[in-house]
C-alpha cells in the first residue's frame, strides 16, 4: 500500500530508523508526526520485538505498544544476519538524511555501518545513536533499559517512602523523554548541516536524560559539600512545604502551596492567621514541623465530601493543586480530549483505540494527524523500488531468498 506522506514541518527529511523497543522508536515517531519520511528497517524474521508483546495484544498483533510508537512509518524487513541484507541497508544510506539506531554500542560497527563508514558513504549523514548508558564511559557496554538508567542516575533513589525500598514508576519516562531528546538533537544537527554542510554523530543516553531531571538534588548535595544527602521522602518534597500528595475523601490531591502560594491556601482553609505567623509563614519553618503541617491540611481536606469539592475550593483561591487521576480518568477527561492530549485513532488491525496525543501543538501546521502503524515489511517493494530502483522481479527474488520478509501484522 502506498503511504500518504504528511505535509508538515519536516516533510523534506528522510530518516532511516534502525530502532526497536521504546526510546528509539519514540524519537523517530516524533519526527514522523512532524512529517519526516521515516523508513523503519526491522530485522527478519520477527521485526521489532515489541510487535509481539503478548501483554499488549488485546485484539490482534502487532501490540498496541508497537502501534503507539510506530504510526506514520514505513516498514522494510531485512535479514541483517545475511551480508546481502546488510548490503541493501548500506545502499539506502545515500538516499536518507538521518540514521537513528538504538543497538548496544558497537553493534553498528559490527555490521560495518559505524559512523565513520556511514560518513564515507554519505559525508553529511547524521547518525543519532540512542542507548541506555551512552556510547562511551565504563558502563557503556552493559545492556540496559529505562529502569537500569534510572537506577544509575539516582532518580530511583528519590522515589518511594523513606523507610522502605525505592519504587519504580509505572511509565516509560526515561525511554520516551530520551526519544524526545533524540528528536531535538536530530533537528539541531539538521539545522547545523544546513548552515555548514557537515554531518554529525549524536550520542543520546537515557542516563544523561534522566540525570538532568535533578532539579535541586545535585546542587544541594554539592553546595552543602555533602552535608545534605537528598533522599526519598515519600509523598512530600523535602525542600518545599506544602508540596506533596495529601489524602482526601475518596482519593488524593497534589498541593503545591509553597512560597508565595502559602497565603492562598491559608485563605482557602480560613486560617488567615497563619499567613504572617512566624511559626507557619516560611517554607523553612514548615519543613521543620511537617508532623503538624500534613495533619492540619489533611484534616481540613476530610471536611469535604470528595476530592472534586476540595480541589474546587482551593482553585477558587488560586492554590496550585490537582486531583490524582487514574489512567481511566485521564482518558475520559474533557480537558485532555479537547486538547488532543488523548486522541482516538483508527488502526486497521485493532480498530478504534485511544492513544496519547502528540505533545507539541502547532498553530499553523496539522496537529494529531491521522497516521497508521505499518505491518511487518509492508513497504519492502515501495521503498526498494523508489529508493534503489529495484524491479518487482528483483524484490520477489530477495523475498524468496529470505532477505526480505513480509507479514500481514
């Protein structure tokens, strides 16, 4: 099936996508959503491993995990264990602007397609290498995923109750945000190439992305010369107050009423006397008496019949707060629906499904465009014919030899 290309910000960009799992596909999905022609090369026989995640195959293959991260791409399935498959991959390099890969460091060199070789084939090529722990450094050769990088970054140590083992977030925060970092790096490198004619090799690591999420932890440790040791504090932030998750009737509420917002909360609670009281009127003081602050706020929240009415009261006084929504509540929230934060998409194998929307909103360019995830090797003939001039007979011979693979899911 011929693929309709999207007229968008990156419509003149062609990307060779050698990624699988989450971080790499998230990077190239960002580019595809903005119009880039993303050709996803999957290894035969099964393609991207997340196609077959049984826990997310609610209706058909491929998994919805795959669908979410690979909409708008073209799929070519090559046997990269055969030199003929690798040779076809090398033939594609002169016809693309960017290569994105997330193999373990060294795999591209093992294929004979490291950056130096790619630059010989196409001097201005941009290679974006995404990995868990980076292309260099003592940890670089270790296998890794999102939560491995998160653990090495110190972020895991900050999640959970103070008196128990750390918790893991039930979302691929590192994978997806590293993909976004990769997409930003690609766009920057393309801009640099347009000015200078130079290609680039980008090294984008989950560990590095995670580490710069430390907003105050590293600075407070360093600035105190190690006297302050940041650690997890459960439901409440350790350097601002009130700032945390508070129990209410029927659920929980995030309240961030520190610094100049403290008077707002005092007014909402009808405790205006606390606004100027030295025993309550600074974050430093309130942090020292969390055993009083938290019960006072939670006791007040219990006076409301439900979370919604408590949140409404605080919002009326300008208090930064929010109900802690479940996934089900987010999917059906009118704000999320109106903005396209949650979008309804059609997939030819799954039918109508809800997925996260594209996080960037354009004023003049399309938003939340209609794109489809490819079936495995769906665009073998289209891409090889268009880019490499291969005839239908040649493509048939490659398929019969097992160099090309195609499936209906």
